[in-house]
C-alpha cells in the first residue's frame, strides 16, 4: 500500500551492525526484568499459600523459560505435593 512516502537509509551496514549489537543487550535486560518479577511472584505465593507441612510452599520456585526468549517460569507442586490413587 504505497502512500507516496519514500525512505532512504544511509549506512545500512552500519545500522544493521548496531541493531545486531542491541539485540543481545535487550534480551539481557528483558531476562533480568522477568527474573525480578518472577522472584516477586514466588515470594508472594510462598507468603499466601496455605501451610500444613510446608512442602507446597517450599516447592514454589523459578525456572528458566525457553532459550533466547528472556522468559522465566514460576513453578510449584510436583511429585512431592501430589497424592496418588485417583483412578
């Protein structure tokens, strides 16, 4: 959809190099922000989870998400908190 605007980019190679340099820095900053937020979520969940034995509370933790995404997962439960026998 042409609207009559023409854009000319000078020094395209220099711009491309700079953008490639910025991407890892942006990913690092995103990862740090997500880790901080996930840590806050863990602390909040641990503070408010009902406690009988402490097993569930102690199972709440963070794990890295998929590589190169900056994602961090908050995980809880697992085998130690799961009862069997539900047929």
